[in-house]
């Protein structure tokens, strides 16, 4: 039934299957091309010979193979000149290919490798890398600049703590596999290089936007929100502002997405519709040109491309009188984008954006018809609330899976944020256009500033309300699929309230409840001791039931970023409800006992020796240099992230006895022991 209503769905699923299969099974690309050619021939034959109409089903494997092919050609490592195939090169030439992101101590950029140097010969090469320029080097890297760099590229490391964000995979899906930190003397500027004119133009617009907004907006919060909401530039956004918007369910406002394109689409339709016929070609071409100009301005992010492609198809559908199935249009836009950029299917924003629009298209008509208001203002408020509810319901499973939280006041926040954003986006774009005009430009800039203050004020107030955010939610992939199955049954039931649908809904709710009860039961019985890997530091988590105690030094124990990036997902998965903190000094030796297991933590030079009865000996800050009786210790020695590579090598070769077990957290990642 669903496949008949939305025929593009089957091809979307086949294409997606090919993309997902590609990283698991590496197929010979030549065999794929041969198979695809045969299938295309069979499909074309089926249209010419009606009695062989069944051959048209070969379209499904064609789209599956198309997923494999697009993934193969998207993967830069399949190029023969990729830098990963050039072993032992001493230098490389790289051109800056991104907007410069300012970090506390470095400038972060994406660079494209142009050539590598082996001995005295330069060879053409390719590939993208992350570069971090130390601010002390007195160089601000700019888009298009070329640098000759001493090769010290390092592979981006996988996560080293339980359920920690996988930055390695995240960057690999963007074709970035290595990074390098650059100090003075590691590089020299070697000129400039012309890049794709579209992205060069986009970078010029980004620089112009930053200059214009900086002249009107005084605080980092004003500038960060303005650049993110209007231009998709997140470099100025601070951690606290992101937390505010996340807690209210309005974080999507700070990532230029479908909502922004929809606002622009609505404004353009309303304004241009006054002077041009909406079904005539000049109107269509003007809308498409302006939409794609905005898409380029925002850096062609996945969500913007999705929305721009979708609205472009809607406009073309109106022109050709084929605008009767918007869900099919949505699926076709997804197919088009995934053929070009297959790894966008993994992008969280891409997934959320599609599900939000799908919810609006499928659920909104049902919800709107539930209650009808005669008063125009009440009707408008009801409809905008239903838009938020429809989008929230369809994005809920993914939101819980990725972010482990739910904004309880989203129904209050989203209509208000949407209303202000509807004014703010066109206002911000207008400021960029009329900025050179003295009086009008200044007035519009001041108006922009106060509008942003209103938006930030609304978000700050709502996130500060009691119980604004439910946190610590952890669901499995199976739960995500079950929730979407439940939502689809619910939508169907609203249209056709049949008993069998009600029974199916009750059955899915029962399964989800049983899974939840089992999980909580397991969490109540857990007893774990985890030694975390923290760069240049260390930390210990003791979990008993749904209570956790985090032990670390005074400088780390209350550091928000440590909890956010290294502990949060682990604690959410463990169902932690009560978090306790225990801090120790930066230097010294500390002994404590957890469930009959003795732990000694040595930090720096100590006067006393090692307790031979200690079960776990945790060594920090290269303290192993000063411990004389290590060879007599027979327990488990753990070296944390504050020890240098040289210290680790010296300890493992010279000072540790054969009866002790050595764990180097930098190599193994965090270690968890059941108690």
C-alpha cells in the first residue's frame, strides 16, 4: 500500500541499501558496472516488449548498485593519487579549502593536498586533511592560500571511552582521515591556488557576512546566533549558547536547514507573486536562482541542499502541473542528493531534516483537521503549533537516539522561535544587501541586533524554567525502528480508526515497555569500575546500580567539557540518576577501596612506596620514573593519558616486573572492570 502510494520509496530504499552495504563489502567496481549495464538493458527491453514487463523490477537492483557505485567514487581513497598511497613523503603542498574556525589556541581549517614530496621530487596527490595552526605561529590561514608543510600527519583516532562520540568515523564520512597540529617552522606560505568558483564565491560571502555583522553586534552570543541562523557559520557559537537552544528544542534554528529555506521560499513566493505569475517560467527561474544563491551562501550544507532541491522540484512540479504528491517529491530529492553525496545519509541533520518535513507532509493535514477555528489568529496559532508537533513527533526517535534528551517545553518554544526567525532571516539578508547605504544600513543593523536579543531572551527564559529538559535517555537502534513503526500505525489510526490498528499499537507499546523494564532491571544490578582515557589527564568512574561517582583531579572534576564528551553517553547508557564527584590534588599518592578492590593513584614524585596488596595501580604525570619497587608489584598497572610516550616505553621495558599486568589507556582506550 505504501509502495503504491509513494513509488519513489522503493528506489530510495534500494539506493540506501547499496550505500550501507558499501563499507562492509568492497565490491570490484568493474563487475558492478557490467552488472548495471546488463540490468539497464533488461529494463529498456521490458518497455519495448510488454509481455516482459516484469523485467522493469530490475530497476531496484540498479538503484542498489547505484548506491555502491556512488559510494565508491565518493571515497577519495579509491583514487590512485590519494596521499594515503604515497608512503614516506617528507613534505606536502596543501590549499586551504574552508572557512577558518577560531579555537582557543589554534586556527582549524580543512585543506586539500595538491602534491607530496619524496626526496627531491614533487608528485601530484589528492585528499583532504584537518590542519590546526598554532596561534603563536602568527599566521591566520585563509581560504585559497597554499602552504608547504612538513609531513607529520596522524590518523584521526577512534573513541577511547565507552560510547564516546566517534570523531574518526564522523570525519571519515567527509573524506577526512588525518590531521596535523602545526607550529612555527612546520610550514611556509607558498602562494595561493584557485579553487571551485562556487565555493570561492561562498567563502567571499562568508567573510563579508562576518565583517558586516561584527560591525553591528557587540556580544559573542549575538554574533554567533546571527552568523549561524542566517549564514550557517558556526565558528562564533559558544558552548553555552548551544546548550540553551538544545534545551528548548530550538537547536535546529542554529543549523541552516529546511526551516530557513522554507521561510525564504515563503517570503519570495509572497513578494514576487505580487508582480509575477506564479505558474509562469520567469517566476520559477527567479525563485530557483535566489534559492540556490542562498544555498551557496550557506555552504551547501546537507539540510540546505535537501530543502533547496525539494523546493526546486515543487516549483518545477507547479510549472508542469505535477505537484500532487509532495512525499514523492521529497523522496526524489533524497535520491538525487544521495547519488551525488552518498555519505549524507549518515548526517544527523540530513536525517532529522527529512523526517521533520515528512512529518509535516504526512501528519500535519490530519492534526489540522482535528480542530478548526474560525478566528484567523487562533487558526494561525493552532496551525503553527501543529507544525511543531508534527515535526517533533517524526524526529523524536532520532532525537532520543542521538542526543539522549527531550525538550519538555518545545511546544511553547518552537512557535515563538519560528515566529522571530521568520522575521530575523529576511531581515539579516536585507542587512547584508543594504549595508553600504549609510542611514538605512545602520538602522537595519540596529533592528537586527534587537531582534536577536529578543530571540536569545526567549530561549534563555524557557531553558531556565523548572524541568525544561529531560536528560539521560538512551535507546537502541531496534527501539528507533519500533518507534517509527508505532508512529506510522498512529498516523494510520488517526485516518482510519480500526480495531486491528489499535491492537497493533498496543502490542508495540507492550514490546517497548518490556524492553524498558528489562533495561532498568539490568541497570539496577550493575557494578562497574572504569578507568577513563582523558587527554593529559585521568578519571575513574564507579557505578553501583544507577548511581555513579566520578573521581578526578581538582582541575578536571568539574570541567563541563570532560563530562560532555567523555562521560555523558556512558552515564546515559548506564541509566545514571545520581552523580557524585570526588576530587584529589594534582600531586601525591592516594589510596582508596571500592568493593574490596584496593586502588592506589600515584601522581608525581612520592616519598612512600607502593602497597603490594593494591589491586590497581594508576600512574599519572610520568610518576613511574620515581617509583623504585615497581618490579616487585604483581597487580594491574594502568598508565593514563597524562604520561608521555617516552615515559611509557621506559616503564614497559625497564621497570615493570613480569608478573604484573600493564594497561596503557592511550593504546587500549578506557578499561572497565566488573565488580
